């Protein structure tokens, strides 16, 4: 009986891994630091460079192809980034997970997209005595996000090469001040190898009918942390997002909705100012979503409908990634940004109601 069980497990595992492939890659990056604020301009221009290694899992089953008509891979990236200013900015070790779909454009040439999020260790955080010029980050362990787009080239059944334009952002999401953030676009060159063949052959594309396009309403409670000074005290920021999503194409949807934010950090500022203003906020959201199977990458613009305590501009951006582990239940994170300065990074969970 045990022998038959082992044979059955072997056949199942062989069937699974025959349709999915692992690969490893190495990459090099070079770019420039975006001096987005007068507060960080005094440190001068610098040109970050770095290198990294990655492991990725290619999702090659028929269901993944039908979701996007692409060849997605999900991976784990470990990097070294030097910020070309060792005394003030030092270097970072970003570690992040990512999803990267490949879309065929011509024979062995592919259009690629990347979205990733994780954490990094950064060597020279702000210190009022020893490093007062670094207003970009104030915590050694800091959230890190990256987006990218470019081209991939299939060299043969084992080797692939990639060239991407990426935009990286590192900040603590408002948990501690100062927090202007590290923002730097780079050019990334990568070489990818898989010990077994990753079949990227053209497959038939099934048209998406109007009946197949998904319409949904999602409810997303979230919570974040925000500081108001360099004391290290973090205040809770709860909120709620209600969003409608209308699928336009196989990987694209239009989204809009509302969000309520109860910013308890602002409540503390109001108390210190001995003011009577309200710390609650209400905003309308509109934007776009990339639908990548069990993952959704969201880009939204928010405009305040109600904002009594006026400390920020009247509009902002939100970038988020959610994962559907089963059914319509999801987990994820979003970052709220005013221009190039992050206000907070939230954690969220919620439910999507399909209409």
C-alpha cells in the first residue's frame, strides 16, 4: 500500500512541475536619485547602482494563460543598492517579492511588467547628532517597493535576458520622521537561467466576451501607523475603502470609490495646537487595476471631499497590491503618497462581491 502511495505522489508531483518551472537570475542596476523636495536637495545629486540575485517560479498552466494571455512568474529578489553618498545615504539591502508577467510581442521578444514590495536594511538612517542631513529615511529597516517595465528576450530553452526601466521607493510609510523617502529610477539588466525548459510558445487566445467581464464591489478595512515627529511615537491610522471595479480587458479594469480615514496622528497634532479641527477625512477615488490572476495591482488618485485639518495637498495617489488566497477574500497593502512623499503604508484585508 505504501509503495502505491509513493508512486501516486511521484506522478502527482511530476504532473505539477511539468507545467511550472523554476529559474534563477542575476541583475545589475544603475540610475539617479530623484531630489523631489527642497528638504533633500542639500545632499546633492547622486547615482545609485547595485546588483541582485533572484529566484522565480513560472506559472505556465492553462488557467494562468487564460487569465492574462501572458507568462507570469512570481519571485523573490535579494539586492545590494549603493546610493553614491556613503556618509549621508549609505547603502541598502532591499529584499522583496514580485510578480512579473511576460507578454509576447514578436517571436522571442516579450514586453514585461514588474511590481514588487518588501523590506530593506539601510545603513545610514537619520540621526540628529551623527547624520542630520539624511531626511530621506530614519529607520534601518524600511518598506521598499518597485515597479518596472521593459523587454525580455528568450535566448534558448534555458536562457533569457531582460532590460527594464524601474522606479524604486524606500520609506517607512510615515511611521517615523523624517521620512522624505528614497526615490530612484534605474536601468536594470538581467540574465535568467532555468535548469529545465520554460516553454514560452505561442498559445491560442480566447476572446473575452462582455458577459465574461467582471464587475465587483469590494470592502477593505485597513490600518496604518504614522508619526508626527522624530520622537519615535507612532499613532494608529484606521480607515475603510469601498470600491467598484469594472473589467475592461483581460488584464485591465477601471476602478472608483470612496475612502474614510481617521488619522489619529493628526488628532494629536490638533490637540497640541489646541485647535478644534477634525482629524477625519473623506475622499473619492478613481484609477486603474492590473488583473494578474490571484493578484491585483492598483493605481488610484484620491481627491478629498472632506478634510478639515489642512496639512497636505487636496489630492494624492495610492498604489497597492492585493492577493486572493481563496475565493473573493483578499489580503494586501497600499501606500498613500502626496507627490513623491509617502504619508503612510497600510495593511488591509477585505472581501469582493461579484455582481
